[in-house]
C-alpha cells in the first residue's frame, strides 16, 4: 500500500501596503498580479491622504507600484529598484512565518504572540492589524530591508530550480525541425565538411552495424585529429590522412590508445534541472535526446529513436521565455556583473582599489599568433574560445573551437598551411562563412556595469555561447561570461 503525501499549501503572508501622498483613486499593481490586475486601496479613516490595502503574498521578493488617478507612481520613501526598461519600482521581501527565525528591528516589541513579521514605520507608526506585515518606510528600508546578496541568490536559485524541476527535456523538442546524424562509415574529411555545410558545431554518430547512436563528433575532434596527424605525418599528408580514415576506423584508433568517452544522452522524461547538471558535468555543448525501446521493452537499446539535441542554450532560452514577464520580480537579475561571482576575469582593480574577487587566468591571443598555438591553447586551457586583442589589449575578434570547422571547406583545404598559418589567416574563412551563411554577429560584448538580466537575455539568443566584457572607452578585454558560467551560477546548490 502506498500513501499519497499531499503537497504543502503555499504559505501566504498578509502584507499591508500604504500610499501616503493623497489622490482621489489609488490602486496597487505588482509582480504578484503579473502587472495586469489591480488592487483597489481604501482611505484610512481619520488620516486624509492615506490609502491602504492588505494583500496575501508568498514569501520572497515582490515588486509593485501605485496607480494614482490613472498615473503610475512609486513611493520614494520605500526601497526602489530600476528595471532594464528605465522604470522605477518599489520592492519588498516577505519573510516566511517562522517563530524561531523572526528578527525584529530594534525599538519595536511585538503587539501579540502570533507568528508575525513586523517592521518599523517612521512617518506613519500606525500598528498593523494582527497577522499583517506593514510596509517599511525610509529609515527602516535603509536599516533592514536591503538584504545581502546571499538572500537574493538563494531566492532566485530556488525559483529557477522549482521551474526547471517541473519541466521535462521533451519540452525542448520543437514541433518541426531537423537533426543531422553522421554515419560512422563516412570519411573524416567528409564528416567535418558536413558540419561546415550545415553550420553546426557537433552531430550524433550512427553505428549502422550495431544500429544505435554511439557517440558525438565535434569541432574538438577536428582539432584533435589535425594535431595528431600533424605530429605524425608530413605537412602535405594532413588532408590525405583525413581522407584515408573513416569515423569508425579513427574511433578504433583512438580507442586503442585510451578509452573512448561514453555516450551521454537524455531521456525525454528527464527534468530540465537534471539535464542542465548533466550538460555541465559532462562538459558537452550538445546532448542527444533519445527515446529508448518501445511499448513492450522500454530498455531495448536496439530501438533508439533520436528526437532532438539538448543544450544549455535551449534550457536557458526556455527559462528566459518563462520568466520574461516577471524578471523584474528578481532583484538579483538587476545587479551588475561586477557584483556577482560569474565569469572569468582579468586581474584588475575596482574603483576602490581592491582586487576583484573572481580572478582567473584569462587567455587571449593576437592576430599574429600561430593557428597551431591557438588550437593547442583551446585544448590545454579547456576553454571554448579565445579573445583576439591588439597590442593595447583592445578586442578585435574571437576565435572559438567551432571556428575550426570553417577550415573544413574545400577552399580552405587547398589554401592554408597549418604549420605556417596565423589566426589572422584563419579568420578570413570565418568571416567569409559568416557573410554567406548568416547575418548574426560573431562577437557579443557588454560592460561590467551591465545587469545579469541583460547578459541572460543575450545568452538566450540562438548561437550565442559567450559574451566578452570590455572597458567601454578603451575596448580592452576585462573578462568573459559564458553560457556555462550563467547556468552554473543559477542552478548551483
């Protein structure tokens, strides 16, 4: 016998809002009404110009404004927060009702023994009805309403985790689309040329003998193949070697030297939080979504149906679409990058002369850097891209692992010598391909003062995997914020 445990009812805290600045008709509107519905406010007897209402809110952050005689207003005496559109909203953090965790501001005694959150008023010290939480005014907002960043991070992560855990990988599968699958009997050169022609960084591999998906092939494999052939063959034999091997024989050759990576795949029923964690732990940019078996045997590996490819980009886009209308309810997203432990940063100093907390080795290259050195650095540093800078450190372009695929074009095969080629030479093919295939930008930039929301929305765009942080005037590179950095920050425990 199994007992069904009913989910706990969401806790709601009665919270009093007060408007002190008069008007003939006053309404309250906020993130808790999805900025659509309004709550009428009533005048307080014996206090001309004062309006109030009580709304039951779940614990957490909420933003709100007042509509006074048809005009949107905010209370400058309360905690305020500008949103990315330039609007200014009031915000409040509603604490959960926990008698052991209630912290009362100084000089205030509770009016009753009930489990209530209390705050201190300044201009209007009218006691809140029993069970209510009264709004803070300027002095208490300055003292106690501004929470430390840890509270904001915890609240945002909780909401993100709840959302991702309640949705499945199957929801990432589009109504229509295509997935490129490469047979392991293809020549390596043909396989990489197919990636170039399709404009994709990776593709699943199909073993026609065993009749199953057996792995993935990516730009990193192209770099690895070129490096191995370059060290063991004459210059002129690199492309001949690529043409001589099939994917299957190349995989067998690699397996004789070290074990091949196991196939990482996702079930359509897997929740999105676990999917994101698997992407991060495996360090794979694309993971196949596979439905295994049929009705009679769900674990039959001989019946593998490839549905789509999951990625951190798709998960972040899915998350961004859901929270698009309510992002202003998360104060953390309005914080500048400079205040958050996200990304890889150059050694620098902030305005106060203190070293930044998040310091890491930020690798950069120059146009004159040899292509082979750049490829080796991509693998040794285990990074997905390298900013290209001039002698002053100003950003010129980037060279990413996926850019190596551009060298799989027919024109590149005959025009480039890997031993002598520079990054500048390789960029010629990148820009030619970018002009022919797509009009999207190659490099996305931001500043240290840009908000996390701006970065999140940019990374949610198709094909964007990283943003270069630059100093606005000099254009010097200060850091890199990647898709992996943002997702790791949002779902970390």
